C-alpha cells in the first residue's frame, strides 16, 4: 500500500530529531512503537476473528448439506420401503386369490374322476368285479381283499 523507502524514513528521523530533540526522541520512539504494536495486535485479532467466522460459516454450510443429504436419503428409503410394502401386499393378495382358487374350484373345472363321492362305487376296469370303496384305509401289512399273496403268471 504505502511505498516508503529508506530515504523517506531517514528524512522523518531527522525531522523528529530536530523537532523533539535528543532528550525526548527515545521516549517518543518507544511511545510510537507501542501504538504501532497495539495497532498490529488489533489488526491480527480482527483477522483471526474473521477467519474463525468464515470457518464457522463453512462448517454450518457443510452441516446443512449433510442434513439435506440425510433427508433426501431418508425420503428415498421411505419411498422404496413403501414400494416394497405395496409389492408384498400385492404378492400376498395374489397368493390369497390363488389359495382360494385351489380350495374352491369352479364346478365346470372339476375333473370327472374327482367329482365322485368317497363312498361311491368307482367304475371297474374290464374283467374285474366291482367292489365298494371302503372309507378307511387298509391296515399296514394287510393285503387288499382282491389280491392274494401268491404271484400268478
């Protein structure tokens, strides 16, 4: 800012020596040095305070960005969770509908061999005698009534 060279400083020193004299010049120099030191300290203090405020603003801005990012992520997670929940509900609904179809088929869809009552007589193949179907299964180890234990060729 100020361009003060050695020659200008020498002129100022000579004028101060003539005006103040040799007895008051050292006290005046000490006093001027004290004020210059105080001015520098004040300037450094203001500079440090500005730097701290700028850092605090930067930290606040970063916190705001992180907070916004977290909110965006939270919203995305909620949306994807809701989409998954809806998909699970649709899958459950489809599964329930399929289970109902399996449990109660339409009368036209029932095959003829499944439509007969359990104690009704099933049609016998050719050459075999018709026997009534029993409601209870045969015991373990017992032979069915129309089969013998001997093998026939």
